[in-house]
C-alpha cells in the first residue's frame, strides 16, 4: 500500500476551530490534514492473500502467528488476491523487499549465526534492532554484524537475515582472539556511529560487549528485560531493584525477552568496509576448539535429540542409531518408567524441557506433557504408526511407518552416505 | 600458583541476607584445584556472606572495608596492584562472569584487566596449569557443549561460567579456621567513572518480574511433509534429507 497511514484523531484536532464555549466546533471544509506519522497504510488484502492455503475452490486461510517464510513472502507479492487482480495492482509501488536507501541512523545487532543459521536469540536481537530502528519517525536501518558471513554460505544467510529484519550486513573477522574482534567492532562503531548496539547476553557476545564497553569507555546496559523505543529496563541489586532509562548505546539482551521481526523481508545488503588486520592478544599462546560429544551431553545443552517411545523395542539398535546420527538419545516417560532408558534421558514436563533445534521422535505418540518438553524445538520429525497421533500433527516431517523398520534403514543409509 | 578469587556482595533474593554467590563458590572450587592456599578478596561492608567462601575451600580472606554505596573497583585495583608489586604476587585472578548485589553489569573484571594491563578470558569451566611454567590452560564453555581450550600467559584474569564443576562441599570447621584480614582502602587507582556519566533519565525503582516470551511451537506438517506408509528406505532418505536441508547435521563426506 503506497498511501500513508491516516490518523483520524490528529485530523479532527486539525479541523477544530478555536471558539469560546463548551461545544467543540469543527471546520468541515478544512481539507489540509497532515499525516501524523510517516508509516504506510497496512494492506489487509495482501495479508489475507498471503495466508491463503492451497489452490482449491473453497478458500482456506492459515492465520496462525507463524513467522513468514521466504516462499510466503514471495507469494505475497505474486498472489492473486481477487480473480483477475494482481496483488501488485492493489498496492502499486510497494516493493516486495523493504528497502531503506539512506538510513537516518543505524542500529547494530551483533549476532552469532553459528553454522550459518540464525538461532532464536539471533532473531530476537534483530527484532529488537528493527524495533529501535523504526522508533519515532523511523527511517533507521538495522545492521546485522556477524562473523559467520562468508561468501560461500552468504546467499542463504543473507536471505534469512533479511527475513529476520536486517537492512544491512556487516562482517567482522571471526577466527581471531576476542580482543581482535572487539577492535574490529570498535572500528565499525567509529566508522558508522550507530545509535544503539545490541549484543546477546550469552557466550562470546557477552564477552565482546564488555570488551567493547571498556574500550569505548561507555556504560553497558546488561541483561535488558524490557525494551521499548522509549525505555530499556534491567534488574540490579540481586533482582530486587530495576533501572529504566532511554535506550543507551550498548545493551545486552537475554533470551526470550523480545519478539522476532515478523513482517515482510528486508534487504540485508552487505556493507563493504575495509577492516585492517587486527593482531591477536599477545598473552594468548594457543587456541583449540573441542567439539561437544552429543552422546555425553546433557539433554538441556544439546542441539539434536533422537528420542524413543513405546514404538521402539530394540534399544541396542536405538543406541547405535543415536551414535551414527551424532544425536543425544532421549526417551518418553513410558520407556523410562519401564527401565529401558535412564531417567536422565526423559523428555517432557516431568523430565527435561529441551532447547534443541531438532527433535526426532521414534514411536512416540505425543502426550501433552511430552509435547510441552519439545515446545522450543524448531524442527520436529515424527515416525509413528498412528496417523492420528498428536506427534504427527506437531511434526515438520511426519512419517507414518513402524519405527522398528525405519531405524535399521536409517543406519544402513547413513553408512552408505559416509562411505 | 598464587590465586585470588574476587567475591561480590550477593544477597539471598528472599531474605535479603548476605550469602556467597554460587558462581563464586564454583570459582573457589577451580582455584582450590590449582593452588594450595587460594585467597578471597572482597571490597564492601560485612563479612557474613563471603566468609562462607572459607568453608568452601579458601585459605584466607582479605576484606577491604568500604561503605556499601562506594564503587569497589578503584579499591580492588589498588589492592591487587600493590599485591602484584610485592613478594608472592598473585598470578591468577578468578571471578564470576557477573558479580551480584551491585550494578550487575559484569564489567568489574574487564575494567580491572584494563586498569592493571592484564589479559582476560571469559567463561572458564576447567582450568589447569600449562606444560610451560607461567602458562595456564583454560577450557571455555561454548554453545552446544563445545569447549575452547586456550593457553594463556600468566598473570591473567579469568571469569567462571556456571557450567563449571559444582562447588566443594561446605565445611564449618574450615570456615572457622580460615583467617580474615580487614584492610583500609589506602590506595585507589583512578578510573574514569562511566556510571556517573550514565543517562540523567535513569530511574531506579522496585523490580517488577516480567514474564519471558512463550516458546511457540514450530512449523506443523502440511500436505507435502506427511508421508503415509512409505518404504523404510524411502522414510530414511526423507529423514536424512530433511536434516541436511535444515542444516541440523551434515552426513556427507565429512
């Protein structure tokens, strides 16, 4: 929609004639109402056409609060909203991708994007950056800063960054010591002078935020609990007090504090900037990364869980499968009660609530308490004989087949692929 | 190697009594594995909470008497700088990743490192002495159970992650035997104070608990992702393709 959003109250205020007496008097002939905000009108036609499911005669709409995928947003621009009318005709001039050519100011979000994929917290950080960039009159640009942005995987990552709300992408050298990364970040801050800068209150990002705060000699607003364009709130003094102020330059954000960005995709244009070589820390003699062993990881720490339920009877084969899949083994309550798996492996409300990215459920029907335990998993794969099981409904890939037959087939196929 | 553990003014969130922060108790456990007589250092008022550190494995405790409202950083920096100049200089300074009870920004170790010119490493879960004398091998916690093993030259400051081994059990007799020394804050290393420069609009008020976002369930299976009764080999291929397409694992050549 290319027209500006109307503000009827402001228009009414504008038309009001100053007059003595109690009754407000309106000048009906007054036509010069100025737009109160620079925001565009929302277009319900496009939203409805984007949530149209299938191409059958009877219209079916999916109105769940699901994050818009790239395919959907592409469909949103192409879809025929009404017969014979293209969506672009309904809202001419509106680009499919949101472009901010000359940003009024910048908001940096430093994200990890481990393995070239955005985590929940990364999306939430970009959502917060988008919120601050659109604050007030808007016109700001959200800049994603990541060390994972390399040319090989750049296309996929740039697309998902755009969907998550990033207007620009900046890269920092990643494989150097944290003091070097902090120096590169400082270089970016001095070059672009962002209005705000957001970090994750977690792992290396938290470390970087503090190094940068010390190096810039700026206060750090750590662990923001509540963020709006006007105020940021964080707890202090053992969680008994809180402090609120206008969002400062440096902030760190914990998980599940901000909503991710959910509207149409942004541009994610890579910014080219020369970053000089930053020397490592002379005190650090060697660095070695030791990957985590999924078999020995705690369920709450791992990223991929393969879980057995009542449909699995051969637990030796299940253990082998978990090992070759490089996944952490889990189990449902029934299996743990029967003593076939240790209690520590139980997934669900009375076991472990997972924070994993992916969950492969073998022979699990999906009791409500079990589904609570996997509520945070982004990808769920279900193998079950019952077509009407709750787990089949929940899963992103549902296979109605006996798990006992699928397990050896998986092991065989993995051996073939790795050979 | 001589080790100092920095202790903060943690309080019980319910009763408000002084207590030892769990993260610092874990730091004491790590220090006790390296050094026979680790010492604690606390700048603040009162010793009720931090003296529990003696029961968890500290040999002695230095307390710099400061009013609770004062910034502890200059006094800490002055004390450590003086100790490093003398005999038996501390080589390793351990602390939690975020102290409790004050502003809780987690900046104290970083400012201390800046003032004293020491290297700093964050999020240690295991520490041992390096093969070369005067070095330290630190395992840093990373996401998804990975560890980064860093060898660093001493002296250094290291902050401790909550995934470090649990603290040593508390022993009352050990706490009674421990020696507590009180010091006056004689020497203060001047630092530019950013807290004073912070926004004038800052408003401090009683904390209000704010709920976190609900974790929404992910995508549900639509038409194309539901497969009824495929051959087991076909099912296995579908599962592996799904895993690789979503970037969960790569089972190819590597």
